[in-house]
C-alpha cells in the first residue's frame, strides 16, 4: 500500500481515466470504530487506525482485519489517545501521529512497542497537535505540526532535521495544516486545512504552487484533511467537510469527485441479519444516504490500484479500484492551443 511510505513513479505523458468501480465495504461499528487511517499489513492483512470518541477517553487502537472482513486482533491498545495518521516504513515498522499526546508512536510488525518520541511546544523539534505524516525519498519523517502551522522533518528516531512554514494565508504559509504526501519527484503536498487549499513545495520546502479555494463546487474545499498521490501522479484529497474525495491531475487540475457508494460489509450483514429490530428498521429505511461518505479524513492506495477510504462517520472502509491506462505521445493528439472540452 502506498500510504506515503512508498513513492509513485513519474507521471505518464497522459492518462486515460476510465473509472473507479466500487469493490467492497469492510468493517463496522464496534470493530472499525471511527477509522482514521489504513495501511496494508503482512499477508494481505489490513491495519485500521481507530479513534475513540475523544482524547484521553481510551479505546483508540489499531485493528487488524482481512479481506473476509474478520476482526483478527488489535495493536497499540491503551497507548494511543487521539491518533490521526499511520504509515509504514520499508522494514514494516508502523508510525502513528497522536495529536492527543503530541507524539509519534512506533510499533513493530508484531504489535510490540518500538519507541515513541515528541515533546509539546513551539520550538524547533517540538510539536503541537501532529496530524499528517509521510516519508521523504530518504525515509525521513515529515510531520505536519498543526497548531504550530508548519511542517517539520525528523529522522525515524525523532532527531529534528529542518522545517518550513508559518501562520498565514499567503503562499507558503499555513493555517492549521493537516495532510501531507510526497510524489515521485520528492515534491511535498500539504493540505492547508483552514485555508481550504493544497500547497506544493519542493524537497527543501520552497513554495511551488497551490490549488483549491473555499466552497462546495468542483475543485473547492470545506476543511480538507488527508491527501494521497497514486502511482500515476494523480492527487486525491479527502474533502472532509463536503463528505467526499476529490481527484486532481498532477498539475492540480480538477478531474473527478467521489461521494461514496457503500454496501453492507460481511460483518455488517451478519449483525443486521441476527438482530430483528435492526433488520426491520433497515427494511423500512431509505438506504440511499447510507451509501455516502461521512467525514472521510484520509484515503490510501495499494500497489494494485485499489483506493481505500476510511469512512469515519460510518465506521467502515469503502474500497474502489482505479481503471486507467497510461498514454504516450503517439497514443494521443497534441495539446491544442485553445482547448475545448469534449465528452464521450
């Protein structure tokens, strides 16, 4: 799974984007409760970062499930307060940002503790409400330091290396940034939560471009959260306040949006079928809205082009499969001087 730990390659010359058919729903309440993030574990298992109802209330954990929607075991129980994101390095070590404790937690593949680091504060190397995390090409850890309105770089043991950003709304400034991703060229994309935009930087933290504005139209955001870049270079943003995911081309051009199309998961089917009252209520309900996303905070891709969206408010994971075909200059007409939109 690409989870920002592995990097997509260079974008193709052009791309035929054919669609995103729905594949499956995984999880249910009491198992994948308030899912914040997901990574691929060993043996095709899925690790789901689940958040409690509030910081310090207990219950935040990492649930291990499989494609049969079986609840296998848990990791990190009792240690996580209010986790935000989770990634995995090449050795299989898990890294979890926790805004409740202002720390980064590490877990081995078997779930045992691998250490933690982080100190609350505003000085260089200190953290105030960490959120998005991603690896750069050297596997240094980029941490979105939300309430300090900046991004900081650390090695995997927590030694501070560098940082960039300050509070504001101008180019290169942030107002409570959240998500972060790194593309195949090492450029850094940061979701600027309160400014309703995405900003792109080079590997040294120098501003390149931005896209997005406040609103609910195509390409607009309402408190965007997570961001992911697939192996074609396409950019995906969890537009949390608008209950959707938006897709952009590598240059920031709007492409598509996804609002959710979930079915019941296998565990959900079993629960509903075994509970007569719930079964009757569902039989009488309008189920259209139950398919839709409710506050997605992030999304992830695996190496097979499957998109996983932790559906936070509905306690489940919606899975889709990207259908796209890279094109060469010989496959497609040159870019016109005066583009006109055609539909087919």
